[in-house]
């Protein structure tokens, strides 16, 4: 069986190496002939040493079984020599041929070894989880953003924010190619680009996700008393039903089991429920617009003109941060079953497209319903009714099922921070052959405890700490506006724009050993995988691939610079409009 695997490997290598120097059919036959001659020589050596027969006979049958079909595995007709070998076919060769098909079909893409939790999530599951991470309660503030910017400029900024956020996600899919299948993370990329800054990056991600998770619990505590009173007028007389701390505690009992799920794919059903809640909110806003029951209170409508430059800047962070989902992108790339570049890019396009459509629809219909009289939460200003109360309940459901999506990256980042150790220059993976071997594809690495690399005890301890601390903060603090203003300005811009841009610019440098190794693997795989896996700005030949990679590197640097500008702008506007008024 060992020789059978060697035969498969040699067959693949022969077809790839010779494909450029001769016709495809000649290259294929040459690979067969070389393997056939090698097997005969091996048999002769075995007989001279007094060994052989059964094992070599099985190995020989394995090779001959590949040639017994009228067509080869790639669909080309078999050569005449391969037909002459049909008389050697045996039942054992047929069985080994079936095994060969299985091995070839399960071979990891681009020769990479699979580690971690990989290959089980569907494309639809990936889109659902990413879209749910993107679309949150911030959708309800879109009409207010349009009231300050005007419809034309507001829609353009919503689309621009989606394009830039989507490009950051796209760069993450490109960066993941430099890592072993199933091991992509911000920490892993930091280790081979900016190893001594890895702890800063992961700490920022952990703080950002923790703060957003706490804000979700606060929203639950603030909305549920009103939801209960909307359904029952007698609820006000029951003290615990209008106590925010009771509702925070009650909903924690629901989200705790969900937060202990290791795989992001396991949350796809709760993400579907959350998206249904979003769907109801969209229908509610559109229905009130179509019905026209808010027109008597509507203010003026701005189509082209904005309110003022400062008012526009104050709403800019709301739109930019509405697309933040990059903290979960690597988990989705690790878990998706088909990780071809076309599939992962389509996940990004579909998720960003869904979010942009929802944002624009709610923004326009909500703004046209109230004009400049719109509030930061459009559902809160509708006249009391069952539909409006259900809308508030839908917000609660949305943020409840979004909480585990924040715990997942928060836990991974805390684990990375705890594992981090300063790396001396001589020990850097960029300069150390051993470090390079441990991080690049195809290298042997130590076994993983589980899909996320955490043992059971460590996983439980970190998850418990995140849940308990977020619960304590949500119970004792009624508003995180000031904290989230700065955490969002730094953390969200970092993981959405700055880090994807810097990581790709650094790792894709022509002088980078990681990039050189990846290009060598791409060259070795060209004859087998073709160019359809390169995706947008990807391959397409030697000259075409060169200018595309150069353009992509320049755009990635531009995205990082854009992220810094957005960070500074958001810090200034948040200081003026969020912190100062308090």
C-alpha cells in the first residue's frame, strides 16, 4: 500500500512537471510509463533479495488498476499502453482503485495539511452567521444618519462603508492562504508578520467584543420591561417584571449554553432566528412607510443637502461600525467545507450585500416616514401598538442571539493573549527556519487539543470568565456609551481595516519567505487546480498575476491608511458628540 501512495504522488507530480513542456496527453502517458518501469525494477530487486511477491503484487495491481479504465481520472482517454495492461487487473486492484479515488477526492487544497476544526460548515451556514454578525441593532439608527447626511450622500456612504468592509474581509481570505487549513486567526498572522505586537492586536479584539457583548445585555435589560408592559397593562404592578436586572439574569440562562459551543457553525440556527427578527423589523419600518400613518409628524426631507459637516461626521461612525464582523471571519474560513477562493469570496459578497440592502431599505423608508423628526431608534417613536411591541421584542431576540457571536472571538483572543510570549529577533518565525516550518503550510505541527486549540479546562475557564464578568458589568452599569465610543473607534477600525491591510501588505511582500513558499506551491499546483481558484485580483497567468498581486498590495496599504484616518475621525467625533455632552 505504501508503494501505491508513492505511485499516486508520482503520477500527480509527473503530470504537473511535464505539462508545460509537452502536450497534456504525452505528459500523462510519460508519467504512467515512468511509474510502470519503476515498479518493474522494484519487483526485480525484490526477487533478487528473496522477498516480494504478495506485497509487490498488490502494489503492482494498484498501479495497473489505475490504467484499467477506458478513461483516466481527469477524463482523458487512456493510452494504448494502459489498455495493454488491462489483463493484469484483479479484484484487489479494483478495490485499491476505489481507495485511490477516495484519497484523491479528500486531498486538501493546494497541498496543505488540515488542522483544527475544518471542512464541515456549508456555504449557506457561513453566510447566515456572517450576516448575523454584521446586521445588529445599529440598523435602527440608519434613518437618523440619513437625516443628517441627506439621502444621496447617506446612501453613498452606506455603500462605501460596505465596499471597504468587504475588502477587509477579502484580504482576510487572502491572508488565510498563508496558514495551514483550519488554523487561521489574527494571532497566527501576527506571529508571522508582527510577532511582538500580537498581544496588542488580540487584546484590542477581546476588549471590543467584550464591550459589545455587555452592551447587548444592557439593551435586553432596558427593553424587556417595556415589552412586558406593552403586552400587559398589569405588568407594571409586578415589581420584578419591570426590573432590568431580572431580565438580564433571565436571558443569561439562555445565552450561557450557546456561549459554550466551540464551533461558530453550531450557532447557525440561532442566527437564522436572529435574521428573522431583523426581517420583522424591516417589514415593520417599510409597512409604516407604506401605510403613511406617521406623515402628520414628519419633518422636512433632505435629499441632496446635509445638515452640517459636523452632524455628518457624527453619524459617520454609526455607518462604518455597522459592518464590523471581521472578528468572526477567520472562524468561518476555518470551518467552511469548500474553502476555494471563489466560495469564500462569494460568502463575503453575499453577506455584505444582504447587510447593505437592509441598511439602505430601512434608512430610506424610515427617514421618509419621519423626516428630520426621526430618533436614533426608529422603533421607539412609533405609536404604542402590538406591532411596535413585537418590534422591541425582536430587538431583544436579535441581541440575545448575537451575544454568543461576540463571546466566540473574545474567547479566542483572550486565549491568544494568555499564550503570548515575547519573541526575540533571532527566534522570529520570519528569520528562523524552524519557526517558518511550524507556521507555513505542509509543515508538521504539534497535535491540537480540539478544533480551536484549547483544552476542555482552559476553554471552560475562559468562557466562564467572559460570561461572569459581562454579567457583572451589565448588572452594575446602565450605559456604556462613553466606553464603547472609544472601544469602537479603536477596536472596530483596527480589525476591519488596519489589521487586514497591514497583514496582507507585509505577508505578500515579494521578499517575504512566506510569500515565496506560497508562490512555489501555486506553481506546483497550476497543472492540477487551474486558475479558477484565484478569484478576484488573484492569478490569471504569470504576467497577469504579477500586476494583480501588486495592485492588491497597494490597495491593502491604502485600506490600512484609510483605517487610521477613520480611527482619528471617529475618536474626534465621539469626543465631541458622545463624551462631551455627558
